[in-house]
């Protein structure tokens, strides 16, 4: 689905997503210690799990953003070409038609 958007649109949306994740993570980190003192850890495991998953997503988003912003994401040139010209690059068209197999 991400390929339907331009790399610049995706980058902007990922920065927004990262900001949301970081805000949510900070809020939950601040709340978890208070909850742990109030109740046994067994009752906050789901909240701990949610935080761990969002932290992992934030790491992944940061990594993808780094590749997008420094230009090292494999296929970035073809992605830009697709949106600039409206034409699927030949190597991708060949792959889609089964004329070439990916490495």
C-alpha cells in the first residue's frame, strides 16, 4: 500500500506516526511505575506489552525514516520514477510479469 503514495508523502506520514508513538510511549512510561506500585505487575502486563510493541514500532519507523531521508532505501529511485512518470520501471514490470526472478 505504501507504494501508492510518493516517498515524500510517506516520509511525512512516518514522521507524524513517530511523533504519536513517542508521545504515547512517554505517557505510558510515566503511568506504568505508578500503576505497578498500586497493583501487582500481573495486572499491568497488557499495558507493558502494548508499550513494548509501540517501542518496537518506533524503532522500525526510525530505521525506515533514516533510509528514506538518507536515500539508502533499496528501490527508492524506482519508486520516485514511478510517481514522476506514471510508468512502472522496466525491471519492476519484468519482475511482475515473471520474466525476471528476484535475487
